[in-house]
C-alpha cells in the first residue's frame, strides 16, 4: 500500500501576529477532506515539531497538498503562511533508498506571493509501508486523535514474560511456640508468591509437625517477588493464629535443569510477625526462634503452560539451554477485513478495528484503522517455528480507547486459529476466515478476516523427526506435575502474562490477552458438552457403517461382494502371513485414494460443529453466568457450582475422547500432509517387510517386545504414541 508522507520538521523567522508581540505557531496539513494538525508551541518564532503525517493513496481526494502555518488564538487562529504541493510532482521513494532530506520553503500568503519573513522545513514524498517513517507516522484516519491517545492506534510487538515453575516442598517444623502453652498446636503452612496463595494440609498435633507437602507456583522474570512462608495454628473452625513467618527472595532460589538432583533442603528461622519487617540486627537480638525445613527450586526443564493445551503455540522448556533449534519460519500477512459489524453504531461511528496475533512468546498488534467496516492493514510479521504441531491465533478487536475510554473494554470481533501442521510447506495461503463471536443473545457473525500465511521449512529432516518426539519437554514425563495442580498453575500463568502485557506502553489490554489465551476454556458449558457428544457420535457412525457393511455381506445384499469376501477370507485363513501385509497395503491404498480429497484451505471456526447456531437462549445464559453463579439462593449456588464443576470435567474428558478418535481419522485424511505421507510410506515398508519375513518370527518379536521387562522400558512415550498425539483434530475448529 502506498502512502503520501509529509514530514513537518521546523520553521524559522516566523512573523509576530499578536498585539503582545508573541506567536503560538502550529502547522495544518490538509489534503482534500483530511486534515492533520501539529501541536502548537507557545511564544516561539523558531518552532521545532518533527511530526510525520501519512495519507493513504487510496483515500487521496485532491491533487493539491496544503501545508499552512497558523497562530493559535483564543477567538480565531491567525493565518501566517502556507506552502502548496502538486501531488503529480511529489517524488517516489522506494527503500532501501536513503530517507528523503527535508528542505526549506518560503511561506506564501493567500494570494500566492512570498511573505517577507518565515520559512518552514518540510519533506514530502510518496512511499510504502516499508518506509521507516510508517510506524511513527500520524495516519490520515487518526488525525483527529489526541496526542496522548495516538499510541493506542499504533502497531506494536510484545513479548510474554519468561515463566518458571517454582517447586517448594514443606518438610517439617521444629520448636513451634503456641500462644496457649497448654495445648499442642495444629499447624498449617501458608505460602504466598505475589497473588498466588497455597496451603499445606493440617499437620499432626505437636510442636514438631511433619508435612512433606509439595506446592507449586509460577514465577516470572525479573524475579522481584518474595515468597512469604507463614506457619499458622488452627485454634478454631474459622480462627487461625500466626506462629511465625519467613520472607525469602525468589532470586535466592536455586534453578534446576531437567532431571538433575533436587537442591539440598534448608532450615529457616521463623520470626514473630512483629519482627518480619525489622532489620537483621533486630532479628539477631532474638535469642530463640522456631525452625521450618524447606526445599525450593526453580524448574527450568518444564514448559510453563499458559495456553489451553489444544491450542498451544509454544512447547519449549523455560531454560534457553535446553531448547532445540528452529525448524522453520512462519510468515503471517494480516491483509484486511470485510463486512465488519458496526460496533459503535450508537455513537454515530462504525468500527475502529485492530488485530492481535499470538505465536510462541511473541505477540503483535496491528495499527487501529478508524471508522471503517473494510479496514486494510497489509502488515506482515514473522515467527521462528520450533514445532509444526502448534497453533497460531489471530484475534480482531474494536478499539474503545481512541479518545481516552476510561474503564471501557475493547470489544471482541472474532478469532481465527490455524494449526501449522495443516499447512503445506512453502505454500502461501490467502483465505477469508469468518469472524464469529458467541454472546449471551446468540451467535454473532461479525464479518471476515483476510490472511496470508506461509510456513517455510528450513530443516526438513528435523521437522519429520519431530513427529516421533514427545510434545512437551522431558521433565513433564519423568516427573509429571500432579493433575490437580495443572489447571490452577495455567490460570496463574495466564494472569501473570495478562498483567505484564497490560502494563506495557501502549498496553495490550487484559480483555484482549484473556480472549487470545482462552481463559474460560475449561468452564462448564452445556453447548460445548453437546458439541463434544455429537463429535463422538460422528466417530461412532463410522463403526456403525462397518457393522452395517458386514451385515450386508452376511445377508447377501450384494452377492458379488459377498463372494469376493468369501474368497479373501479363505485365502487369509489358509495363508495367515498375508493378513498384516494386506491390512497395511489397504491402509496405503486408502491414504493414496484420499489424497484427492485433502483440504485445500486451513480449517476455520465451525459454528455448526460448535452447536452455536442451535443453542437455546437459556443455555447461553448459563454459559455466560459468572462463576460462582450469581443466583441469589445459597443452596442453589452451591448445587449449581458443583454441577458445573463436575460437568466441566466430564466435558473435557468427552472432548479428549473425541480428539483421540479424530486424530485416528486424520492419519489417512491428509489434513496433516506430512504425517499422512510418513504413515503411508511406513505402511508400505511394513507391508513389504512382513511379506518377506515369516509370520511366526514377526509375531514372536512383537510379543516379546510388548512383554519386555520394566527395566528395559523408558518413562518417555514411544514414537507411535508421540506420532499419534501430534496428529490434528477438529478441536482447532471449535468455537470457544
């Protein structure tokens, strides 16, 4: 896209306009109906502005550019002088040409005569988005935005904070001193890290309790937080007394890489709450203190899960030293949108749309295009790819902070997810994706997003080998995190990322981050449960079709087919060594046959699959209800929340079952062309191998391998399991 750039640098020797002998100059850049204004500088005859204005070539409504210097006044601004430019004479600059040098122009009066005093330094050129002036330019559709809010309309790149799991083992305590000397304390340890709070189980009564409880937290660089360890005595059903407290800096916690030995445990002094904030000298005066035994480490071998597992865009461990080399480059072109729904119709405006794309730890935000239902961004971004079985997410939002906005929230317009393994290598996909948003009043279709996507592989052998490797780093399998901790830790990681990005300048707001990370993915929804149920029924329909086919053979519905099956059956019974080669050869033939029907475009959100079009209003009201529920009766709240919690787990299990079945379907459907190619080639090799090898030998080898001793088994998942887990499912197409 081409733009007309106007760089207003400075002016000199401007004439005095006011009676007081002062001048408050500013510059007005006008092109047709578009007008940009610099800030005015008080009492300055030699002002310096250094502001760049950009006008989209598509919206040029005049062949004459007018740059006018005016004097800011209370009643009416005075005309100082102007410079006119004919657009047909404006030079074209194409990077990597050097920037166009600004030059001095004598000001003219309204009749076109040169004024005695006053010159302005300008540079005017025609360029593209590749121009280095583009990101900082004041665009024609944002000329009425104030200086303070202009940053909210610019394109930016953000990076998520580097996250680690912090493992803290509370072992035991000694010499606890209860407030009531006549009773044995019933001690509990509470640990706080930032906004995260965890507690151990209640230890055995006594002054030397033993817990051996392991707690996990999420820590983010830079490690500025403190770990607050508090030992409390349960003196009543809802009453706790503090027996001691210790504050530990996260920076002092040793890191641990992969399966290396856990660091040694340490004894820490427990200080009375009144002495926690005192200086070390005050603490030394304390002649006696209780002790607590802790083991802490920062786990660098894990990947901190901050996204929903089906849509992960990053699976690398926290430690940079443990990461593998990249296997390719992902290029994303956010081109345009069409038929957007007017989000500000009540204010007499249409939509101020911008896009956010997230892959790995890199977030990008396009510039905001104001008051248009057909924005054209034409912005391109790149990411390094470490795993092809990852998902890039692109969301579209309506900006409510153009002129302040206060506590207003940017509104969701829609979201697109693309799994990289469904893209062919080095092919550019340009496609319109529907923008769908589920709201309490039903499904809303907000238009379409035009994207260009290309996945370029730079290490083909490594990419193919990746299909046989575990999805997550080694530590997740050698020392798995307890299931009861995973969802809580994921929620805490999401909160840290959202808080950190919302503090950037300009902020990537919390509502945008939470929408991109699918914060409410695990909440109960009757609509989603029904969608997962129908996904399973769709899979079972294949089994039903096979049973019906067998029934048709048995009942001689098609005599020719039945005779052929009889012949095949007799051959396989007489020559059992042909059974497996026939099966693998059949799989190979089906895979080759299905190549013609492979998908031509990446999948997109499917409203019908998500049961969004047929959802009952009462179901949507339940889905958008707060958690805990906002229903008034306490007993209803308790039962309702319990039902949602249990049903949410059932929903997840049903969805996981559907995912496994869909992955099995994807083996031969060419949704992931590389995986299907690997499998059918493997099937052909096995068909040949089993054909030339005696069946008894193969059966003995397979049987012995399946029954091998645990000493010869690895805790890491096998290559077939890893391959299967990397296959795509329809979960990418679910509308959440």
